[in-house]
């Protein structure tokens, strides 16, 4: 049973436009959410996180939105740049318990 | 650098052999995690250490897998009697603790022939 789902395996966006990556989760006990970016042959790199007490967190071009009632979060990248092309993983955990559950990833291609 | 270091970066061995994978966490990080990633999937949790003790080993697939962290810093993931299905990228991560982001190494690509 996949607790963190990323239903879009891939996404293509024109440079300069907005990229929106979506993530759904099933476990209502999750209260800490993260996004990681991964380039080939490298480990995942932490991008941005959000606690369940917030519904939005922004860091430069990256914004994460959390809708707890829908058990849905999204990552917005604006403006998208070719260097953003990578696989993006959504992840979730419970605050009292450090095990992090990852989604299967979405491969983003930003076209120059 | 000051990141998580994993060695070797690649390991090829025959079915039935024993392998050890090493992880050097970021200095000062008390929490250490092992994950396994297969092609097209996200990292799958294996085991989590807080200090020297395994706080959660529920992700280890069977008793052929074992991990240690004897001094609360470097950790070794050990796999006995390897099988072809063990082939994957094994990732290590460390963090400062609860609700802190995990920082990953580049992984060890394990291939069982």
C-alpha cells in the first residue's frame, strides 16, 4: 500500500513557465512533508519542507502548498529553469517518528 | 566536503557472497538512515539509528540484512548470502533529528550477478 503517491511519472515545462508537481498521501498521521530533487548518479538533495501547522512555505523560486483536508501537497517552481530538470520526490513523516516515506518520483524536464 | 560519504560507490559481486556498505554521516548528525532505491521507485526505508542504537529496523527485508553503528557515527550495512534481487542503489542519509531534513549521500550501486 503506497502511502505517498505521485501520480505523474513525468512532466515537461517550457523555460520561464511555472512547474507544478503534485503529491497525495493516505496516512493522516503524517505531519511533516518534504520535497527532494535528484540528478542521475547522485543522492536526493533536500529542497523544501513544510510542517502540518502551515499551508504554505516559500523559498526563492520554490513554494510548497499543503492541503491537509485533501491530503494533498504540491511544489511550485517559478520561473522554471533548465537546471531544474531532475526527478522530484515527495516525502512524508510523523513528527514523533523519523521514518520518512517517499513517493515514486516525478521526472521534470524544463525545455529551453 | 562535509556531506554524507558512502563507499564504495559501486559494488559488483556474485550471488551468495557477503557485502558491506559503509556510510560516513555529516559530523554532529545523531540520526542515520539507510534506504534502498530500485529503478523507477523512490527510496525505500530500511533502518534508522539514533546514536548507536537502531531505533527502527522494520524496513529490513529479511535476516540477511543487518546494520551497525557502534560508535554513533559511521554505519555499515551488511548483506549476507546476496541474491540477484538485492541489486539496487543503497542510500544513506543523516539528520540532526526529529523534523529535520535528511541529507543523503550519493549511494552505493550494488549489482549481484
